[in-house]
C-alpha cells in the first residue's frame, strides 16, 4: 500500500494514511484510504438530523447524539417532502444536543414542483460541478444564488435549463446509484481518492469508518458520480492474457494490478500552494477552508492532524 503523504502535499500531517488498490466503474476510479481513526465524532446520517427548513435559504440542523461533536459534511443537502430542497455551502461543527440555523443555504429547487414522496427522503452531497461555486457562496445571503449554476449543469447534460437539481439527483438516480454497487466499500475504509476520466476529482477523509460508510452513497453516486456518468466511456473488450498455466495467469494479474495502480497515482496533480482560512472552532477542532491553484475544499484538524477532509478539483 502507498502512503498518502507521499502523494498529497497538504498543510496537515497525513502520515499514517495508506492507499489501497484502485477500483474502477466506468469513468469513475476510487482509491480506498485507510488510516488513523478519531473516535467520538457523530456520523451524519444516524446522529445529525434536519430539524426544519425555516423559509427559503435557512436550514436548521440538530445534533441529536447524547455526546460527541458532529461534523456537518461539506455541501450536504436534504431532500424532503413539503419544503424546498436545500444544500449547505460550508461544513460546520456542532456540539452534542445543539440545534443550529444555517441562513446561507442554497435552495436547489427553483420552484415548488418536483417534491419527492416521503419514502424517498435522503441526503446528498452537491455534484462536483457545483462544489467550488457553492463554497465561494458561503456566508452570502440569497436562497437562489446557485440556481444559474444548476441550470448550466442541467443544460450541459441535456436536461431542461432550470435551477432544479432534482432533475439530476432523482431522474438519473437509477443510473447514478449503480456506482455504489460497482465500487466496493472496504472494511475499515475511512476515505478515498476519486478520479473522473483520468483526472483528479477529490480527496475525502472521514474521522472513522462508520462516518465514511454513511457518506459513501452521497459521495460515490452524487458528488462524483454525476461527472463520471457524463464522462462514461464506451465499453471495450479487455485484451486476454497469453499464458499457459494458472501460475502464469496469477503473475500476469499481479503485474497488471501494479501497472494500473501506478497509472492511477500518476493522475495526481502537481503540488500546489494552498491557503488555509479558519472558519470556526469547537474545543480543539478547527474548521478551515482550503484555497489554491486548482484545489479547494475544507478541512477539520485537531492539533495539526486531519479529522475530516473534503478537497476537490476547482
């Protein structure tokens, strides 16, 4: 396994994080990350709840866990019946039992139509094509501030040019959720590198495997799956191995996997200068926004060690 800190030049200590064998589903390649766990962080699905939508652009979340800090994932969004669907522009830190109002959320549904039924309620992460823009809009008022960008993405995918993200998330859900079944979440995995069509797309690190498991579907299917679906290549038949024994076949498979791993890791971008801007803190946890040449996102660190990371190509 390769060390993550030899590939990613980050302003935090990435020692101890290791990379597994690449997996590919169409245009989407995922490299599993294993590493040190930080216990006590409340996971997003089982511990964090959407309390209510307080008018357009204002979302109230509740950390219902009796103990533990909740890290609100970057660009998490909620689909619910009876209120317009929203996504947050920033990650956040919330103490146990805390209820917090986010008044800079983006409405991702430009009109009242298109609500899902109660049985279909779930949360998502904004698609890669919208993430850099959404991060720029953190702290800025205006519930409709992402509609123009959503319309442009829809038009690019030959959908009606409207500010309705559910045109992608629901109408294409059957296609997008195939990435979840075609890629394998490994035991103990707490992060991943994502590549789309041979280019770096994102780095995701969670506090522990349980947290990452709850983020798996929103990340694979929506944050990175939308771009991968759009870039889906034509299927071609693999060249057969010319071997005359089972031992020779195993040796060829090992060499092929090694070549593939080297190829995927060569897609990592060149080191870039990045800047950290502290957004908020809770006890020893610090939430930072990362900006740099072709890279942006957010980190949560504790004593210079990463606890959570969502960094992506800008």
